[in-house]
C-alpha cells in the first residue's frame, strides 16, 4: 500500500477492503432504491387522494362467483361474504387446479417420456409429435383451444351425455358427478385409513430391514395395497356402510330454463375448470416428458450392462438401478415445471375460471380500487405456493440424492 | 465487479424511472400534453360504434370522437391522439398511473369510482342501461323468466354487480360466468355456454354482429340499471378536467345551436351572441381554459357536433341502429343537456 493514496482510493484499490467497500455501496444503493420507490408510491397515492390500508377486506362483495370448490367450501353468498372470503376462494380455486394439474402432468409426462424411449415406433412417434406440439404452442392458445373445443363438442344445457347412466353425466354447463354424503360413524373409516397408513409404513421398514439382513424379498406393494384398502373396508362394512351418494338430477320436462341438470344435486365441475386443467396438464406434460427422457438417457449405459451382468431382471434393473439414478437428474428441473404450472394457472382468467387473479386481483380489485394492497396479497399467495413446492421438492431431492459413502 | 456495476446501473435505472413516474403526477396535464404533442387516450379493445379500430388501425367511434375533440381543442388538430386499448380491468390503473391522459372507454359513472379511485368523471357522452340478450329459442320474453339461467358477462365491470342485484331483488338464482375480454364472452355465449349475455345495451347492439346468427337472438325489454357513460380524468387537475368537460359540452351545445361541421364556416359570421361565444369570436373562453379561443370552432369543424358524431358511429344508419332515445337533446325529448357557455 502506498501511503500517499487518499483514504477513499485506499478503500477501492486495497484488496483487503475492496470487496467490503463494494458490498456496502451495493447495500446502500439497494436501500436507497427501495426507499425511493416506496416514497414515490406514497406521494403518488396521496396526490390521488388514495390511502393504503386493508379495511376493504371486511366489506361485503356484491358479485356472483361461478360454483367451484372455493365457493362451496366458504359457503359464498353475494352480499354476505366479505372480500377476505373472495380472497380465500381465489386461493382455493388456484390451489385445486394447480394440484390436479401437477398430478396429471406428472403421470402424463412420465408416461410420454418413457414412451419416447420405447422400441415401438408408434409409441415413439406419438410421443414425439405430442411433445413438439405441446411445447411449441403458446399456453394461452392451448387454453382457448381446449375451452372452445370442450364447449363446442358438448351437448347443450337441455341435453346430456351420460358417462355412467344416472350417476355421472356431462353437458355444456359442466361435468356432474355424485356427491359423497358421509353419515354418522364414517369418521371411523377415516381413522382406520390413517392407522392402515401407519401399519404400511412400519411394514415397509421391516421388509426393507429383513431384505438387507436375509436377502428375502417381501411383496411390499401388494401387502401395502391390501392393508390400505382392506382395513378401512372392513371398518366401513362393520359400521354399517355409513356413506350415501347424492346423484345429479336431470329434469327433462318443466319450464325450458329449468330443464337440464338441477343446481345443488351432485357435484358440478364447470367446463372452465376442465379446460384449465386439460391445458395446464397437457402443456406441462410435454416439458416433463423431455425432462424424464433426458434423465433416463443421462444414466450411463454401463449401468444397464452391469445390471444384466449381475443377473438382475430387466424390469428390476429399470426400477432399482436406472430410475433411481435418473430421478436425481429429473427432480430439480421437474420442480421448476411444477412452479411454472402453478403460476401459469393465472392465465385461467381469460376463460372465466374464478381463480385468484380473476376474482380477487380482477373483479374485486375493480370494485375496491386498492391496487397496491391487492396485487401485493396476490403476489404473496403465488410466492407461498412456489416456496412450499420448492421446499417439498428440495426435501425429496435430498432423499434421492447420491449418498456418498 | 462487472456484476456489481450492472446492479448499480439497474438500481439507478429503477430510481430514475420511478422519479419520472412521480413527475408524471405532479404538474399540469395540459402542459405535459402540449410538451409531448399528442393526447394519450384510453379506449376499449374493440367495441364497434364506441371505440373500434379498422383494418388499417384507425380508431373511430363515439368515445374516440371525444378524445379527438379534446385534441382539436388543445392543438387545433383532432388527429393528435394516440390510443391505448385497455381491458375493463386495466382501465382505472392505466389512468391513475399516468399511462393515459383521458379514459374514454364506455365507462359508467358511479359514486365509488368517483370517490374512491382518485378519478373524476368529466361528463356523460352516452346514457346507457344494462340489458340482456337471449337466444330466441329460449322463448323468454321477460327477464323475470330467467330464474336459474347461466349468464355470460365481462369481469371488472358494473354489469357483474347489476345483474347480481337484479336477480337477488327478484329472488331468482343464477350462475355467472365472467370473462376478461368481450370477445370471449361473445364466443362462449355463441357456443351455448350461457342462456343470457348481459352488458350495456349499446354493447349488446355492437357485439351482436359477431354472433354466428345475429337474428336468432333477442334483447329483452328490461333495462336493469342506469349506465351514464363518460370520459374520466385523474383527480386533482381541475384545468384538464375543465378542458375535457367543456369539449364535450361544446359538442352538445353546437348541436343545440344547429352548428355542424358543414356550416361552421358560415356560422363564424353569425350575430347570435351565444354562437359567437361558442365559436370564440366574442369573449375569451378558450384562454380561460388555457387554450386558444377558437377551441370549440376546431372541435366542430374537425370532429362535428354531438349529433353528427352519434349518427356517424351508432345511429340508425350504422350496424348498431341505436335510436337517439334518452340521448336526444333535452329540447327534443331526451336528457342531453349541456351547461351554457357564458
């Protein structure tokens, strides 16, 4: 260090302090930047005579929402329910479509990914065509396609297509399925299921230990299915089958507007939800298929050869050697696909599915006009969903990760 | 080091941008508009007759004419307008954030919007009411027969609230399917998703042409709400508010006085003091607004009076075929009544 340099230059040129200097500067500019934005926002809001506050959440909402899981769960009623309930309804509807979307996209994606590596030409070609179309057509276009394809193919409101006669039917107003009506004593069956889960878990631990000790393989899959289905079924029958089904009701006669499926009987799945679910699953599955294929291809061929050299049967080799190694490669990008799917569900606003962006950051925002608070609340929901998904997937990733010994 | 510089530049950029935004709210809108040389006008994403772009991207309609009138008043040139198509959901945020200078987008004047959104309604350029359209095959002749109907509409509008109120009042059940854009509402209604399509009656008239078979549908007689549609400006800039309000008043007054784009040249030499005040040959009404005295003359010669604009875009000879009805002048049995220029 040269003594004639000034103090400030020392902070920049001296390797001992340089990194600290720049970090402090960066921190200061970030603080300044945030302060600037917040200050401007407050000034601008004041100039428009608008305050900041969450008082609007207790006001009652004056608009109708399509019957969905959210409205049913919170017993939504116009003029009685508050904007806070509208918020919850939005969250539930976003969650449900993301949940089922992830479920379907995973199954479809894994199937297609494996199909793409198949020896069978038809399977391989189908999968390739699917993936290229699915990945390369924008999601919004697919959303419109499915929505209007669904609408145009379904019969009108006064007609029906019975999927299972008198039990399950569909027309343009939606899919009608029976509603389970638990009676007294049904909770015992649920407890039995929980106990069965516990037993299965302990059995599988025991089976694994025994296999490590003695090399004997226990048919865990079938045993698990037996316990999980058998125990609740026995309890269910013993308690006198305390569950009835409420079936959809279809009126053929009466005033024209009253014909068709009757509101309140059975469960209604609106076509908007079906379209969103189809589009999200089909779109994301294309990406997942590629991730799965990449994961499997990335496992060195030597692993397959080594397995067969050891005399491991082909399907065991796939399940016990190839897939576990492929999973390590698949899981991190799979997580981003799950996060994408959840966030993409906000496009559903375009086709009238009442999810969070549609009912809360849309209709409710327009009635109340609290943009900053409401967008902030909406962002918080997506952030929470994403973080929870990421934490779960990281935990899962840590489990399947290569354990170095 | 490189990362750090990038970050710093980024932050500086954000700071500058937010500073610019803050400036956007201070100062007079008129000054800003004059500096940039055009008016940014928020319009609909395509509502024939009110604000609709043709194949070559030229906007036309009753709402568009209002923005053109303001441009004529401010610049003496009605073409100095740029248009921002906005969804119902975006419109107020776009106005209050300074993205547009005027919102002229078939927007209903309600108390909540006037008092809670930091906005001001500068007048009414179309008195509308919400109506309902149903397929003729439904056989309904009145809205009171619609118990249990599925109803398609737009999200983020007063129509959602009105239809909910109407059905609650009449003790009828219904199911609302609310889309973000009008095109999807029409498509879903056309596909049979809903028994009823509800929006302002002017909107029903405009959108009807997009249906596969427009004649197979009928608009029910009930008008279930008052929908005074008008231009909106930001609260807190009275000068700009006055310019927009009086541009509209000038168009209505011109019709009342019989001044049109065809005869405005002759009228310049009129002896009628009211005409002279309107056309700026007497008094300094324009200067009081901060613009030139021939402001109203420019509006009339370039855009026309209210009646001309109405007939051209939504009147009997257009596909919308909307009769003047309540939108006729007060002297002709309507409720259109502009304050005098004096």
